[in-house]
């Protein structure tokens, strides 16, 4: 399968399963799920050449594990990163002592003042390791990795969630809980 086309479909799925399902006439249920057959039909009607086999490839090969099928494979959803209101059924869990956030150096002044904010999403996304955070930061410019004092945040009442693909989520990270990496 053509890698560029798989990437194109992954970006398309991110758009319609995380941000704008109405773009192709989809409606996500309250948990973010949509029927696979409905997604395929509406995508094809919108001129996107997609089938179940291609969806399977995108779900399995996406290096960030952004998408998941339900147990019987009849539904698909994004694992996190929604700008829409969905209930991912996440339960608060204790994170490791520190987590990491990759960003671009041009955002540092703002982050040092305001902390990390969800920026149009429901949660701030945090990485379990520096390597992953660095890869995230590179997408936004000259990268920098911030260390998040997660244990201290939990001690102060903040909650953390872990998505199905291992991304750590929290509502915000005040600047006092951040260290330069």
C-alpha cells in the first residue's frame, strides 16, 4: 500500500473523527464512535477512496495509534485529541512522577506565563518519555521538551488519564509544575 496515501487517509480520519465529522455528514456518538460502514460510504461519497482493508491498515500502522476499532470491528473512533465533546470513558489514574511535553521554542514565553493549556482540545497531551515528546515538538518548529512534575500535580488534586494509545492527558498544567528539559 502506498505510504503517502495511508498518511493522507490518516489525516482525513483525524479531521472527521476528532474535529469535523460534519465535513462528510457524519455524527459521532457520545463516546466518539461511528459505524465503519457509514464512514466508508460517506467518505466515498465525498470522493475519498477508502474501504475496510485500508481502514485496517491505517489503524494498525499509525505510529501514534490514533484510532481504534470497537471489539467487534463495527465501529471506529479516535483515541484522543478531539476538539468535539466526547466521552472517551477514561478513568483517572496516577501517572509516573514526571511526564514530558514537546513543543516549539517559540511558545516558551507564553507557556512560562500561562502553563500548558489544551489549545482547543479537551486535554493537554503529555508523553511518557523524552523521545516521544521531542518528536511531537519537532512538528511545531525548533523543539524543546518540558518536564511535567506529574506526581506533585496529583498531590495537589489534579487528575490524569491515559488514553488507549498511551498518551497522558490532563486538563491543564500550571507553569509552576514545569521544568525545562
